[in-house]
């Protein structure tokens, strides 16, 4: 564990050291990466075994080999994350395709990085306390780093790893026992998996890559988004919408990016769980429109989140808001004798000719008639108000 921690601190924010450690030309980087992946696989199994122990045996377990092996779990995750994000993801294929030095009877697939991380994710909703949730958060963050270029055509390693990691991440995101910090890391990891950055289509000099088919990549991205919603679309949409109201802007941003991608890439209609479901209706029922309006109201500087929220409202929900009963309260034009006649709206419950509030006394009619027929005419305003000087002349 101490060696993993040391390597983690050395590689933090320093691509040159990662390049030196993992480059096959200098140090045999494949062997180093394979050793770290193997250590993570052993540590993941030990960690799960450790937290499966009952409280009565926990004290004895602290001295066991499984407990000591589990201590390498967090530094291994962080070290692999440093390697994955270094040099624009240059070493991600090496991580995902690493050959593990495990026992002869072990299945190599079960010892791969994606399987080790998938094993650790359920610790985040195990309800066993803060420590397993922290370990699961580290696993989610490392998974996101390894999936940043998922979407390239198979057999691309990240796209292949998403088959294992994406369902596990979605389960972790929607589980009711998942803690806030853990769910935030999971949401960002999912975004890394389904997002296809423009850099994937370009070479270092800015030219378009000839080995990447843009249409295939966009189709794979759409498949990943469908996979995101396939298991439980209602719950997934509810969790994403609820995260928009979070005081943590980092968590809200990840959810907003996912919602934006879902609506724009899948459209208003999508085939989910074997049936055609209208995504806009599902999002409306989850309260998305209200959440987007709140983002626009709170962001007084009109930042990127507010702009994205406003565009979603305008493009996907504005027409649905306008399609109310407003037409029932607007005057309609008709044609009579060759001229347009505007008719007052018909409101249910109001009798023809209007309400009759009773016949007041004859004196009232007489006073009202005298007031209307006043020789001084109408004064200022819309009523029968007369200027003071005109009133004085009338009295004289």
C-alpha cells in the first residue's frame, strides 16, 4: 500500500513522470501497469471480503491478510486515475488491456480493471458507513477516467469496458442508499462514458482522423444513452432532475449535461424498454421544467448552465407550455357583411347577455342619466371626473 501511495503522489499532475513510468521504451511500462491492475484486483476482492465480515469478527479481521490487502484499494484507484488522465488518455488502452499476474486458477476477465471497479461500486450503497462509500467514490472516479473516450468503434478498449461499467454506474446512481458525494462521482463517470468530445475526431495537429468514422461514433453514443435509460428510465430521469436542485453546482452540472445529451441525441421519442416513450413527458412529470427555470433565475450572470437550461426550455418544452387553454380566452375574428367581427370569448357559466344584478331604484337611473348628460361633458381620465375650475364655474 505504501508503494502505491508513493507512486500516486509522484504522478499527481505530472505527465512527465507518468510518461517515464508507463512508456514501453524506457521502463517496460506494460509490466508496471499490469502490476498495478493486479494489485487492484486483489485489493478489491479483499475489500469486499473485509466489509462482508460481521461486527463480531471485525476486530480479528484487522490483523488478517485480507484487511492488509484492502488498504491498497484507494491508492491503486488514484494511481490508475493519474495514469489514465495523463497525456490526453494515451495510456488508457494499456490499463484496460493489461494482463494481470494472478493465480493460475483465476479468470483473467474477472481481474480486469473494469471488473474490479464494478465490484467496488456496490459498496457505495451498501449502507456500511463512510469508508466503503469513499472507496466506491474512488472507484467511480477512476471508471470515469477510463471511459472518457468510450464511443469509438469496437474493439476499442473504452467502448468495450463501458459494457461492464455503465450498467453498474447506473445502478449506483439510482440506488436510494447512495450518498450524495458518491452519486456525484458516479454521474460524472456516466457523463464521461456517453460524451464524445470533438478531440476524438481530430489529430494533434487539428486535422480530422481518417481511422474514425463520425457516423459510427454518434451511433455508439446513442446506444450508450439508451443503455443509460434502459433498466429504469423513470427512476433515472427522476434522479437526474432532482440533482439539478442541488446546492453543489458540480453535481448539478453533471446532471444537466446528461439531460441535454439525452434530449438532443435521442430526440423527443426513443425506444426504451421495448416501447416508444416520450422523453419530454417523462422529464416534465419529474419536474424538469421547474428545475430548469430555477437554474435560469438563480444564475444572474447568464453562465453556461443557465444558457443550456434556457435552450432546453425553448426547444423542447416551450411549445408544450403554450399549448394550454389560452386559445379559449382570446377573441376570435369572424366575417359578417364582408367585414371582420371580433367576438368575445365564450366562458362557461356566464349567461347570454351577461349577469343581471337586479333593478336598482328609479332615483338611481335618474341620477345616472343626469350625470351622463351633464353639459360639461367628460373631464380628464376615463370616468366622469371634472377639473376643479370647471366645477367652480358650474357652481357659479
